[in-house]
C-alpha cells in the first residue's frame, strides 16, 4: 500500500484495534494474474506473537480452494470522508479524501471440518452476537452439522501488516481545526467518525 511516512499507522496495537472495530473486510487472491475478492467478517487474535485472522467462506465459493498455501491480502477500510478545499488557507488547493485502512498480508490455511470449524463459529458468534450463542448451542446437532458442511473455515498467519491513516497530517493547524470542526458537526456519522480520529492525533 502506498503510504507516505506522515500517513503511516505504525503502532501494531492500533492497527489490531482498527481491525476489531471494522472487521468486515475484503480478502483478495490472484490466480493466473486474475484477482478475485470476497467480502467477509474476520476475527483477529495473537498467537506466538503472530497476528492471526480467521473467517469462513461459503463452500461453493471458488476462492475457498484458491487460498490454500497462497499469499493473500485482506483489506480493512472505513471510515472515510471527502475533504473540501474550502478549509485551506490558500485558494490554490484541490479536494482530497481522508481515510484509514489496514492491509494484512499472509499465508492462508484451511481449518478442519470438525472441532476447529465449530470452535471458530462459536468465537464468531460470541464476538458478533453473544446472546445468539445459547440459541446456536441448543439447535439440533444434525442441523448444525449440515450448516457447517456448507462452509470452509480458514485462518491467515499475518506476516506483513500495513496501516495508513490519511488524516490531514500534512496540513496546517488552522486547516486541520477547520476540517475537524466541519466533520465533527456533520450529520453523516462516518464523517463525524473521521473527525474523532483526527482529533485524537492533535
């Protein structure tokens, strides 16, 4: 990911926190120079000082077979906001976009269809809707097994984590204050969120 030094998000824990908050991501692979992408929710954890991403495909998704042993890219992005040149002190400026993104690169491996897949599903339910876990646990085993046969669970051991937070760090304090004020007062909750991230950098 192209990241000028002043936009780098270099703190690993900050990047992990961002992944946890904006966990619906895009996994990208390439076969014969043709890219393929799927949009999935991910869990992030640490194991032996390595970052591990976990999720599952629909079994019918051809990417489920394509990831085995291959390098993959997972893109976590959002929030983002248009930045108008009206905030700048000089007229000779152009619009831009503020955003945060984390790219995770690594090798993918398939989890077994038994306990490993069941364990991942329990973790995902606990993460996204803990109240549903009791209902899931009480469903008939035959039904749960049938549902699990329709998915392919996998994990990615991350070997390169790249973070970017393009939040007007290259602008003057006056300009940044104007942008923060505008975004923080926006009725658009995504713009307001970018305003909050910008405020934390001050």
